[in-house]
C-alpha cells in the first residue's frame, strides 16, 4: 500500500505543481477581477465533476464491484461489466451535456447568483461554461477507465494521465496571451481538449493491459441497477468537500469583484497538500480495505486505517501549520506578479489561513470514507454529508458579510471538521475504525512538532521577510524556499527528538516492498 500511495502521490504532486504554474500564469496575465471571476465560475463546474468522479463517488462505487468480479468471476466477466458501465455512463452524460448546453443561462444563474442576469460577468460566464461543459463527459469516462487500471494495480498510468490537464492548460494560456489575445476563452477550450487527451491515453493504456473495453447500446442489467443504487448516495457522500466549495463559490459571487478570485487562488494552494495526500490515500486505501472486508479481516482493516491516518497526518499537520504561518509570504511568492497586486496578495493570504484551519479535516474525510464503501455502505456518508453541507451553507450565510472573502473558506473548514467527527464516530461504533492509544499519542506529538515549526516559521518571516511584494521575484522564491527547507528540517528534528520517526525509520518504510 505504501508503494502505491507514493506512486499516486508522486504523480498527483506533479499534476498539482503544474496546476499551480497554470494558476500563476492566469493570475499574472488576467489579475483578480470580474473577468477572472467569470472564468473561475466556468472552470468550477468541470473541476467539480473531475474531483467527484475522478477521486470520489464513481471510483468508490465502481472499483469494489469491478474488483470483486475480477477476482471471483474472472477476466471476461469483469471486462463485460466494465464495458456495460462505460456505455451507460457515456450515454447518460451525453444527454446531460446537451441539456446543460441548452439550459446554461439557468445553471450559471444558480452557480453565480450574485452576478444578476444582464451583467458582463454573467454573459461571459455563460459563454465560457458552454465551452467547458463537454469536459464532464470525457473526464467521467476517463475516471471509469482509470478505476479499471487501479483495480488491476496499475496506479501509475491512471495518476499520470491527469497531468495532461495542466500541461494543456499552460499551453492554452500561452496561446491566448500571445496568439488569440483572449486568455480566458483559450483556457476554456484547453479544458475540453485536455479531456480528450486524458481519455485517449487511459483507453489506450487499459487495452494494453489486456482489458479491451467496448462501447455498445446501454442496457439496464441487474449489475447496472446495483451500481446505480450505490452510485447515487456515494455521489454526495464522497463529494461533500467539492459541494461545499461550490457553495462557497455561489456565496462569493455576492461579494465585490475579485473576491471569488482571492478565494479560488487560496483554495488552489490549500488543494496542493489536499490533492496529493487525500487523493493518494483514498485511491490506494479503498482496494485494500475492500479486500480485508471481503475476507472478514477486521483487525487487519483497523490496522490499515490507522496506518493510513498516521502517514497522511504526518505530512498534513506541518502543511496546515506552515500555511497558516507563512500565508502572506507564500501568496506573494506564487502570485504577486503582473496584475495581481499587493492588495490581492493580502486578501488571498487571509482566505488561505481560513482554509488551512480545515486542511487536516479535508484529508481525513478521504481516509475515513473508504471505510464505509469497503463494507458496501454508501448511504451513511450521504446522511452525514447532507448535515455537513447544511452546516456549511448556514455558516456561509452568517459569516460572508462580517468576514467578506474569509467567510466562505472558514465555513468550509468548520463544516469539514464536523464531517470528520461524525464519520469517525460511526466507524468507531461499528468496529471499522479503532484508533489505539499509541496512535493518539503519536498524533499529539506530531501536532506539537508542527506547532513548534510554525512558531519558528512565523517569527523568521515576521522579522526578516517583511513586505515581500516589493522584492524581486527570484529573491522571494529563494527566501521562501530556504525558510520552508529550514522549517521542514526543524519539524523532522522535533519528530526524531520526540521519538516519532527517525530518518532510518522513514527510509525503511519507503523502501519496504509490498508483499
């Protein structure tokens, strides 16, 4: 599991880094304004589907069913099931896409209710969303094929395919800036093109792996009905984070122009550790837990859950504390160029600190939710998810006026904490999740080490790196990189001093092969 975790995490890290480069270019070329806000509304919908299907509900529903057929009924039965699922999914999404293109003004009115119906931002958002909407067909089909590859323990190519999204996104910005002179439309077209590339690469890879999927007339077989029954509740249960972010987007549309951009860029920084650790944990944990559940290995399942939680929080806690301590310096170094001015840096850093409060909770949702799906329960996460969404909406309405652009991120963070608490409580009562006293002690010492690192980072930044927006770009990046490296070394030193992890232990875990 550790090897697969690192494989998926490594490719996801590359994708997130390239995504950060793409966002840096958009911030520098377009800035934080109404045009950027309209583009982000158009990009939010396909990105939401990408996260829901690529890392969430479909993976959680399809992979256990496909894995069971592959191990129990053989290759041909599993291939037929996957082909039926692919045909049904693509057919349904094509109908949904046609309806979406026709009803796009009404969809935009829901997602960006604060834009009105006659403004320039609204018209631009409708136009851009019509360009990006076909991406959902392609990325959902790609998610199914990636699920087949994951079930066959071919994690690398499935994770690597998503890198194409950001490579094509960067190329599209360059084309828009220097050739078409319309960056937002070129970027919107690039989103849809990336979907074609991702699906093509994955479809080619799964055929090379010996699983020759085919398209046909969709049929509502018993297997398809069973999958649909599981999929509908799983869609909400695994997508609470994305649905909460969509609520944040809608509420932010009522704030002054540029607010949505500040929230988006803060979320993108927060998504770097969340996407790497959360996606890697959720993707690699589900097949392992499913196998333990099928074999009645409760103790082994509990141990796997605890180990996954420890591994993810070992890196998540310092990321959380580091983002809160160095938010202004990070935003200034990443985005403080071109049309993204000092005021934009300050507001984005404030939103980032609000998001960072919930970072451990966001990732723990990815670790805990597979515990339900591995036992065939897709309903309980839905019920808990509805409560979290309702709380997030209520907190948004309460906080967005007094806290402005900090309100929606803080609401999402607090709702995520509630979500984790409810998920962990239910799993613990069922005996699926049983944290030991040793695990709790180790997590407490990890938190203490992360807090010590954060105090050091904040002190150095406050005294030695004031007003970084006035610095040269190379000086910003160099100074921030040096401080992060020193803070990371301090964190590792504190872990070693407290007996949590020595360098030899860490290297031993990374080199240990999968049985």
